[in-house]
C-alpha cells in the first residue's frame, strides 16, 4: 500500500506548462483515469530499457470511461450512469497477463448486469472476452472485453478512452495487443465508428459496442525462435 516510506525517495519534476502541470486556462479532463495510464506506460517503458527481464508488457492503458445520461421515460425521472470497463493486462515476465481486468488505476465496481438493467433504461446485449486481442509472446497478453449496451430510451453518451490508435506494446520481443474500438450501431445495425473521446446522442434501439484493448505480449513467441 502507498505510504510515506515509498514516496520519500522520489522527487517528481513537472515543468509548468507541461501536460502534467498545465497553465490554469488550459482545458483538461480525465487526468486521474486516462493521463495517469499514459504516465504508467511511459515509466514502465523506460524501466524496461534498463531492466528488461523484470518489467511486464504494457496493459490496456485506459479505463474506457463511459457516461450515460438522459430521461427514463418508463420511470419518468432523469438518470445518470458511469462505469469503467476492464481490458487486457500485459504479459508478466513469468506468466501470461490476466484477461478482462483493470490494471494500474482500479477500484471501480463491475456492476452486475441484473442490477444495471433493473436500475437504468439499458440492456446488456453482450459482455464477453475479446478473444485473441492479447499480444502473443513467450507469455501472452491478457484479452480485452466486448461490452454491448443497448439504449431503451434517448440519451446523451460520453466516452473517454485511450489506445484506439496506438496499441499497447509488447516487451522483449512480444507482440503488441489489439487497439480498442468504439462502435455505435444505429438501430442495432448501421455501424458508426467513434473516436476515442466523443460525446453523442443516441435513440432507443441504438447499441454501443465497446471493445477494449488487449495487453502486450512478453518475450518472443516460441514459434518465432
């Protein structure tokens, strides 16, 4: 656990005007859930150059923040729902990464589907492992998740996610994990590919499919030696 003994040896330098110490007028968002993931990835990548046998590959690198708000027509009241969605853990130096898990920044509830559907005008169409999304290696990265949410009422949705363009890298010869995808299915069928960070309106019957990144692999796969 975090304690003063762990923190005392560290001296953190964040120049004014940098990403980690912005000027007051700069717009910022998601520092605790997304920027923090980037910092962790950078630190691990730097340490891997000095200690390649000890540092695990990159994990999904995002918390896939999903915020939904609107008016519940059936209950005749407004609603707001927020969740984060797990993904693939990077392969460790001695074993595979874990699939469908939060890493680095965690401590958010995996809401049971029954509780979610009971309390909000939402329906979970699919919640499954994203098979094959983890990077191959001597030890494979963990797989991400697929979470398909159907809207039962009009709503406004915001998604704040990373690793949609650049994949979680593998280390020590391991392959990278798959990038994440955010796909809106209008009426449940017409595909609209969304950016990593976007706010948009949905109608009843639309489905949002969030496909989270896999973790990177560690070490060269046996069949490539």
